[in-house]
C-alpha cells in the first residue's frame, strides 16, 4: 500500500492565496465587463449626449462633463429589451451630481430618451428636468422627487414648475 503524504500548511496557504486572488480578479473583471456593456448601450450614450449638449446642464455642471459610471448594485438601475432606468454619477468643472434617465425601445424608432433629470451636489433639494416626453411608455416611481421640478431650458434658464412627476400606465 502506497502512503499518501498530505501537503504542508505552507503549500495549502499558498494555494488558498492564489485561489482567492484568482476569484477576486474574476469577479472584478465580470463587474467591469457588465458596466462596460451598459456604458456601450445606445440608451446610455443617448442620455449622456443629451446631457452634454444641453446648455442649461452645461451651465450647472461646467465643461467638460464626464460620467463616473453606473453602479450596478443600485436597485434603481435596471433595463431590459423594452425599457431602461438608470442613475449615472456625472461631474463637470463646477459641480457634480446624478443624471437620472428613463428610456424606451420603440420597435420602429430604436431607443428614445423619455425623461432626463439632473440632481447636483450644490442643489441637493432640487432636481432639474432636462427633457420630458409627452408620451411616457412606463410608470415613473413615486419616489422620483417629492419637490416641485425645476425646468432647465436649453438656454440655461431655470424656471419653477409646480407639477409633480406624472405617473403613466403602460
């Protein structure tokens, strides 16, 4: 009978360390790959393009406007083949904040941005409405904003509105 020799504690420790490093690296790579997939999606690119070309938003944040990515662990970030709702951290030379957008995929027209809102660090109690579609295709959550929205027009002028975000059915 051949006797089996157990590996030393040092060898077992080395195997555990290399296994942990490999596992953590694989998880980080998968997370990066999923974030990169969202960032390359058409709805994400459309929302950031709309933000960067909106003179009111540029006036609030300053140029250049950069996105800090999307937090996939945030339950408010979700998308499927028909609709997307995302919260994206953005920053400019003057301020930073969060871009909220809702998009829908129309079979004949592709992805369209239904609603675009900006919340800045300097104005945390206000959410600036950058784009509002006349025809929303899904329900907006009640928690969008408990405060009146402020409209930011393309000239960078802020105007108060007394309307709460509307809820529309499918």
